[in-house]
C-alpha cells in the first residue's frame, strides 16, 4: 500500500493496479483514518481492483473542513470520486452516511456498499445523542471523556494486538473540539430527512446495506421493510457481533464489493 498526502484535505491510501479497470473509493468510520481499511485492501479477491481509501477531513487528527455537515462531506467525496474515476463507493458508519448522501443527492450514480450505516437518530445508541446534547453546555469535555473510553471500545476488536494498537492510536489522535463538530454535523444529518430509507431507494443506485446482528447499530423495522422491498437494495445481516466490520469481516465485505462492481452497468 502506498501513502500520499494529496492536500490539506485528503490523506489517501491506495492498493491494486494504478491502471486497473475498476476503482472503488473507501470511506472510513467516524474518527478513523484511511489505513483502517488495511484488512479489506489485503483481500486476494480484490487484487485486481484499484482501492482508494481516504481519511475524511477533520477525522483522525487531519486538517478539518470548513463545514462539518454530511452534505458537505458528500460534495467533497463525490468530486474526489469523479477525479479518481471511481466505479463504486463503500463506507463504514459515518463514512457510510457520506456514501449514502452521495447517492441520494445524485452526486454519485454508481453502486454503494453501506457498512453499519445509520439512517435515523433511532439507529444510533442513546449515549451518542446524550454526549451531543452535553456538548452544547460543556463544550469539548464530553468528547474528551469519550476519547478516554476508546480503549474499552476497541479491546474486543477481532484483530491482532499490534493492529488494534494502530487503530487505537488513530482514534486517540482526534481533537475533542473537532470531534464535537463531527458528531454534531452527523447527528443533525440523521434527523434531516423524514424517510431516509425511501430516499436511498429513490436514488435508483444498486446498494448493499450491511449490519452485524449486534454491535454496529441497525435499522428500524420501517427502514428495514422499505429497503427489503426496494428492487435494487440488498439488506444483509452478518451473524454475530461486530463493531468494526471492515476490520473483522474483510472477506465478506470484499465479496460485497465484487458484487457491487458486477452490478455497475459499464462493468458487469
């Protein structure tokens, strides 16, 4: 894998042939960096695919954007996807919300793979909403407390100890003041649309919506029904518990990416 710092906005990690016929943009989860996709990028089935993972601006200690809204992240990543010639986009958690908005806004018309995506505030754990409300009174203190709890959140990740330490270091590199703005923009987005599942379906793009049985959130019954009834959306539940799907289930995710690329009208 080759690391490059393209600008103050993008940190990029690439794998696969530079002149590959197929390119996928990978968007990490909240507070994570591009290298969080290392397990996925090492999958043999993707060896012939150009994979481009990026760190969302402001996450993992990178320079922040001027606007932390998911809509702005979607505009930035959609432009990057065009510049890189991406055929599909995959995102995890907040990265999945960005990918969803790229599709729903019409900024990206290729297949999307949404890992651990939340469509509404009800899909997120209550503590995140509570921390967001506390931030309006206590400023960055709740985010500082969250950073101290991160080792507990990562200790059960099904990755080798050295890899866990690497992921933990990236999470700890976040600035609490920036974290507050990231989560405020994210939670505001989750409450923005009345029927987000229908909005994704109406976008008309092939979409894979993937959750574990436990650990990474989920969908409301209404959201799940809407997506299961959508002709071009596939809803997948991975057995067991996973808090870090790209790291813990890379073989499954790689298979979903292959399916997504096969669904592309110009690549199938």
